[in-house]
C-alpha cells in the first residue's frame, strides 16, 4: 500500500511546485485502508458514470481548487461550481 501512496505523493509534490515535500508518518494510527477506499463501481453500474478527467487533469483541477480556496480565500462552494 505504501508504494501507491508514495507514488501519488511524489507526483503531487512535483506537480504542486513551491518546493513542496512530504514525509511518511511512521506513527501507529488507525489502519485507514478499509475506510478510505475509492470505489466507483456503483456509480458506473447504477448511473452509467465514467470518469471525465485523466489523472493529470484531475491533479491540475485539484491544485487549482485547493489554491483558490486556501490561498485566495474563495468560498469552496462557489469555486467548485465555477470549475464544473
């Protein structure tokens, strides 16, 4: 599991810029894998949903959203709607 997390963390820090970095917290905490699992199978089956963004575009959209909300103080709801 750590290799997937590390893979994504490395790509996000490189994409984020501004000398971003990350540190693996080795402290014992709750095992999150059973709780934080994305599964789009029901959306695919029930709603005929398919992803609209590739990974790079999704990361770029996330970065724009996060910076727009945290750095520029925009309201999350308004900024989300503007991205949609």
